[in-house]
C-alpha cells in the first residue's frame, strides 16, 4: 500500500479473500473489486488470482 509518500507491505495474501481483508484493515472502502484493478494491485511472480507458496 502506498500511504503518506511511502510504500508499505500489508502482508502476504494466499487468496483473494486475504487481499480483501488486508485492504479492509487498511481502511479501504469496498475493497472487493480491487483485486481486479491493476491501478491498485500489482500481481507478482504469477498470473492474476493465482497464489503460490513462497
């Protein structure tokens, strides 16, 4: 998350649900559609909505 000029990692998500929970905890209103919005989410090391063990 980018806040107050700095990037902050909210956690490592293992599912879309985890991502929504992280965003809710950060105060994002209506976070359910955000996993599909590339302006909000940068998917790394895989395809969108695919979660892999590190």
